[in-house]
C-alpha cells in the first residue's frame, strides 16, 4: 500500500509539473490546479515543498542531465509562485474587490499553507535558497514575492525562522540578503516587521490603497508579534550589527548604493516613526490627543552604531576617496538623510505643501478642514536621545566633513566656479592636466567652449552641505527646556566651527594688502601653493559665503546657506557673525550684488531683511546692531532695501472684485507690512520676536550674546582661539594701551 501511495504521489507531482508548463497555469489556482495540489497535500503534510522546489530548483538538471531552458524554467517558477501567493491570500479580502477577488480565488479556503509552522518551514527553505549566489534573477524575485506574502500572513513564524540557529543562523539567512539589490527589500521588511510588529512602508508607499490593504491583513487573522518576540529579534539584530553591515555593504564596489541607502533610510523611518492605524489616527485627531508612545523594545541598541563616531568616519573617508559619482551620491545621501530623519527635517517625514491657488479660486470646506487638522508626528529618535548622540558624533567628525567638502582654500573671497583656462598650455600639457583632474575624487571640472572650465557644485556636495546645515541648525528644545544652562546643540556646533583657524590670507593686515610688488606677488603665489598642499582645515564660513556668489543660480545651495545664516543670526553668535561680516565681507558683497546680479536678488533681499529685523530686536550694544549702524554702504542703501522689498511683496495681479470677502482689489503693501510681528517676518524665521524695548539690561544682554566665546572666535592657526583684532573689544584694548603710554610719559 505504501509503495502504491508513493507511486500515486509521484504521478500527481509529474502531472503538476506538466500542468505548470501550460498557459492554463497562468491563472493560478483554477479548478484543475486546486485538484492537483489538494491531492498532493492530502498525501503529504509538506506538500507545499513541491511548489517551493519548483521555484528554488527551476533550472535544475533533469534525469538525463540536461538543464531546463531559462524561458521554460522562469515560466514554471512564476506559475508556482502565483499558486502559493493565491493560497496564502485565500483567507483575506482584496481591497480592490471584483475581478481581483475572482482572479485570486479569495472565496476558497487555503489548502497548501494551513498551519503557521508550515509557513515557518517554507520561509526557512526560501531563505536558505537565497544564499546560493548562482540562483537566477527570476528565482530571487519569485522568492522575494512569496516571502513578502508570508510576512503579511505569518510574520512571527517567518521571523523565528530567520533568526533560528543563533549567530550562525543569522549569518546564513540574513548575510546573503545584503549583497543583492533584489534581496535588500526582504531584509528591510524583516527588520521593520521585527521592530514594529507590522509591515514596513516608507512614506512614498503610504497610499490610501496600501493602508487599506494593511488594515485588511490585520483584520483577516494575520498574526500579531508579541512585544517579547520583538525585543528578542531587536537584540539579535543588534548582535548581528545590522547597520555596520549595511554601511560596509554601501562601501563595496559590487553593491548597489541606492538600494542600500533606501534600506537604511526605510528602517530608520519605519522604526523611528512607527505608523499608526488609520482608525486610531482618526480617533486621536478627532479627540485632539497625541498618540501614545509605542513600547520600547530596545531599538536604541539596534541604532547604536549610528551614535558612534566610527560609523560616520568610515563613510566620510570612503566618500573622500571615492571617484565614482554614483557611489559618492549614495554615500552622501545616506549621511544627510539619516541625520535629517533623526532631527525630523527629512522630506520623507515633512508633509509637502499643497500647490498654490489662483487668487480667484475659492477654498472649499474640505480644504479648510485639512488646514485645521494637525498631523501629530512623534520622532522616537529624539525621545530615545539618539539624535543628540548622533549630533555629538558628527561634531567630532567636522574636520573630516569639511575636508571632504573640498571648499576653496586660496583666494577665497575672489573665488569663481567658472574660470578661463591657461591658454599657454599645449595639447600634451592639457591632456596631462585633464588626466590628473579626472583622477582626483573631488576636483572634476566641466569643460566649456572658449577654454572655460567650471567646477560643478555636484549633487553629492549639496547633500554634504545639507548635512552641515542640519548639524548647525539642530537644537533639541525638549532636552534644553529642563531648566539647565547648558548650551544648545546648535551653539556647540557653531563653537566647534570657530575652533578652526582662518585661512592665512584673511589674517593679513591692511598694510600688507596694499603692497603690490612683483616679488611679493610671487611670494603670495608660493604661499597659496603651499596652502593648497597643506592639510589644515580652515574655518568654513568665508568659503561658504563665497560659494553664494560663485554659484548665483544654484537655489539648492542658497536655501542651505540661508538656513545656516538664519540660525547664526537668531542666536546672535557673535564670533561667527564677526567672521561672516568682518573677515568674509559678506554684507558688503551682498549690497553690491543688488545692482550687479539679478540672480541673487531674491536671496539677498531675504538675508538683508533678516539682518534688518533681527537688529531691531537686539540691545544697542549688541554686535549686529552696532555693525549695521557703522556700515556706510548699509546706511546708504537702507532706503533702497525697503523700496525693493515693498516692490517684491506687491501682488502679481489685481484681484477681481468678485470675492470682496476674501481680498481687496487695491491692496497696497506698506512699511508696516514688512516689520517684526508680521507674516513677512514670520516667513523669514522671526516669529515670536519683537522689537527691543529697553526692559532688558544692556550688560545682561551682552553677557548672553558673548557667553562662552572669545571676542573674535577665529583660530590662530594652531587650533586655538585667536585674539580679538577689531570690534568693540579691540577698541577697549586700544584705550587701555593708550592710558599706559600716557602714564609712562
């Protein structure tokens, strides 16, 4: 009897294989397929392995030693995958209904995977198959699809299978997933499920249909992962050193940088910002309550590598040495986006604004309701104090970050991105210079007609500048509101930048600048060449100011620079302000550019109005107030600044009188509309700031502004803070020296 049953089973398997080679199997579990599969499963509880073997061993040699052609093997594997997926989704209801339900046979009960243990065994078999590097790409894709469906139905069993076997099991099951762009999504989904207990969906995939499908999966009897199982899985992932391995994979030449970057960011987003069920979210919005914090299961251990300096150092060093632009872009995007997610300023989290309306279009009731509703997004990374630790780690890597940016080091104030090439070079010299230029990782130039060459800003450099901006602007208000007097994170970042020495050319006295002999010019060129070979990292603010004028049409960098300058001005960090305005001559160059460059007019007007309004809120003895009052060009152009600002704020066109309740046809912008306390000031970042009314003592205001910083703040070339050379403090020193001289006489 046993032999007869075995023979009958083999005949059924052979008939199933023949069925999978027909186009009829494209429809999946139809009547014939269901009959064949049910008979096999009745004979053997592990009948699901017949279909999994078709997927895993689709191109295996037959009895005659011949390999199945790829076209036949791929079609057979696809049909077996379709049957398994339809069986796994038999007890669920498609959110689309109708044709989708009919095609997937949703009304029939499951007969292949009927128990959770079977799902775990199937998942383990598929994960082991992924370790085979010789698997064809179509097999890997089909395994990924089946694993995704298994995760939706039986997440606990799949996670237990993936983590079975201790460290060796993790190495065998998860390590191979790091090296293929196709399998990285499997690893991402496993980690998101194990940490949050639900499917990991980044912001880009959180559509209404996807959320509805997730609700259907949760309501259809899918398993819930207990907090204890999640805690165990997170601990195993920490021991597996997931983020260290992802960073290492990001640096490998064979790996796809974009897929690794997306895996890191998706895990950070889903775990750091756990999604909430739409029904619970609607209830919290209706009741005006903030959603409760999810129970912590040790995520801080999982994200531990991000708080170490070595994690950021390794990626920055790789970025500095990398010459392939695709890899540089992936690493730079990972660095910036990871910290932006930690601070809450990532575009993956911040809700985009609705498109601008025409003035004649009336807002609907739905629009007003959406504006009133506030989306409560809680950043778990800040609550777990991981963001502060990441910020501290980045502060230690500021020298490497600035070196990787490759900012101008010589003739900084006259830096031009586009320059004319040396016409005295012959073709061989040009080819040699071009070869050396291409070998450099950070100095690639673009050739233009007429022997002009441009140093591009580059997307990877914009990403690093955005990272520097996040480091400067980040301030944990919740952590600093406990009554302590510790400086904010942004103040620490600005203080750290001021520890770098100024470039030697910015420390020259006025007498040295007036000399123009040929010998001295040659000495200057030799000094500049020596500075170019020197590895000293200089104060970045002069170079950052020059990049604004070197790239007048780069709006990406203009937004980055404005946010950095806005933070410095709002905090009134005097050492940084002195370098920006006195050493870098930014205000003078900005005022002159109003009449010279139309491309920078929008940015310059924003900056100048920021300075104008911020100075009105400061005490008379504050540096910014005194500097603007003593700047001749500022005093001469202040009226013109007001005139240009009023013209900028003027409506584009007259609004028709059909909507008098909303607009007035003849709205005139006056000076009162561009002062502190207006919508104009709020858009500049000055909300909540009012004019100085003299109630605060001058000495107290001065102590707050200059606390913890030297008068100049610039370095002396040895990494130590330099002495003040100009400004109010310098005048006081001169007066004391004059008194001493008089006493000696």
